[in-house]
């Protein structure tokens, strides 16, 4: 429920003029500033939105586990969350969701490897960073484009054959 | 004629190097002023000081009589001062249309009202006018990064005009643009100058382009203003010829 609600809220923000300004800020802050984008305020808002989401996540996490202590929010968790966004694909709306799935399910799938799972996981992430820095969504986009282009060439080929 | 931009005794140094040295000039409303000079003569630094990208070491910049020295570029833009950059600066991941809407959106309402308004903030028609004017309709829905260099350059210029600015500073608009596109660009600039009464300051290396577009020209060499006058006068000026060709 909370996920759906926040996804909707985020989707709305991303589609609004704010989303456009955020993207501009990411791509070229100097140019954005020259077009009147108040980079300081938008950066602040981006942080505020992100932090409020994290805060809300904490608020629903507490009743779920019914017990919280500082050690459950260690550096490892922060890194894991960062990893989710990177593996999923930075700048893609569905990126963090996909990354979250991988980060949660990955260890389960790799359970057979027992103690080695972290090493395997790290290698997977490094390979991905090297060959597909845009994350899983980027990979998907590239594949879709290639398949689309392939279909187009085939269609063109068929059309030429038909004419001949 | 009222002056829209006044620069007084502007000086900018980086460490021991003086890039702009005691430059003063005025830009009159509605004119197209050209700034020329050899590479490294301080033209772009001058622009960056006027536009708030750099804070001048000393001197005063006034827009419409109001002191704007060191004002943030985003605020200056909302006062009606717009610019293009020497190197291509569009947002490659946004579509052509979104690039244009972005260029106008910060002039509409406040940040809060913009969040609750329609995504295009009613700027769609204006963006479409710009797309038509700069002949970009065939690529309006494409990502800006997929356009040819010349088209991106046109988009870059179109973005500078999106918010209906009063003063536009163009840094080498003709750089790397082919002859056909160049003619196109010149016509568009003239059209906007005549119709919207926008004032231009143009830095350019392409002499033919400057001479045919501008009504008045300033010449910079080694950070100093060495000549000022009509295109014909500049062409004949001995100091200018010396600065470009050496002794």
C-alpha cells in the first residue's frame, strides 16, 4: 500500500515541471542555472523528498519488525540501499524497485553458495558496473532497442524482397 | 536610446593573469552588438562576468540601470537576461520539446504553484512556435542528444529565446555550423530582434556572420577594448588588423 502510494506520488513529481528541472540539474547544472533554474533550491528539494521517503520507510519498518535498535541501521544497510539504486539503474523510475528486488532476492538465490554468496554478489555487481553502468533498466533499454532495430531491418528486408 | 546593459571598468583576473582589463561599454535597447577579438582576448570571460558565472575582480554591471554585479545566473535569467554557451549545452536526455519547456518554466509562477500546475505549464504553444521558427518540427519529439550538431545549435539558440528575454548574450552561435544553417540562424536572429525587440550581444569568430548581423562591433585584444564602431569602420581599423594579424 505504502509502496503504491509513494510510487504514485513520485511518478507525479517526476512528470511535473519539477521532474524536468531535476533532470536538467543532473545533466547540466551550469546550463540549468542559466535558464533560471534555482539549482540550490531544487537540490535542497531533491534531498528533502528523498529523506522524507527514507523517514517514512523507517516509520513503516518499526511496526513491521516491532523492535528497533541503532545497530539495524548500520553502514552495510546504507551501502545496500545505495547499491539497489545503482544496480537497478540511476535515473530510471523503476530502477530502484528492480534494484531492491535484486538486492533482497539475490542473497536468497545465491544461498546455495553459502559463505561465498557475498563474493559472488560483489563480482556480479562489478561486472555489471563495467559493462552496463546504466544498471538493469539501462540493460533492458539497450536490449529493447537492439531487438526493435532488428525487427525494423527484417521488416525492411521483407519489404525489399516483396518489391523484387 | 536607453541602454539595457552597462558595463563599467570591469576587470577579472585569475591569479596573475588579467583576462579582462578595465572594459567599459553600453548596449542600447534593440541593437545587435558584436564582440570580436582573437582567441584568448577575454570575450567569454567578459560574458561570464556579465552573466554572474564569474564574480568580477572589480567593476560594475547594470541591467536596466539596476546593479547586477555578481548576481546568480538563475536570478539574472529571471530578470530577462538569457544566454547560449560557446560549447554546446542542451540536455541530451530530454526531448527537444522538453528542452524548450524547461527553458521557459522557471519564469512561470513560484516553485510551489509549478508543482501543482500542468506538466507543460501552458508553455506548449510557445514551445511549438519556437520549434516552427527554428525549423525543428521533424525532431520535436526526439531526444536532443540524437540531433545533428547544427540542429542542437539551433535548439540551443531557441532555448535562449523561449522565455521572451529582453537581452540575449550569444557565445559563438555560428561555431561549427554549416553555411545553410548559418544563414538560417542569422535570419531567425534578425526576425526575433525585429519582432520581439530583443537586444543581442554576439561573440563570434565568423567575420562574415558578425559583419552582416551586427549594427555595432566592439573589439577586444588581450583583455582590453581596442576599437568600437560600425562593421565598416572596424574592417578598416588599423589596430584591429594588427591585433588579428600581428605586425
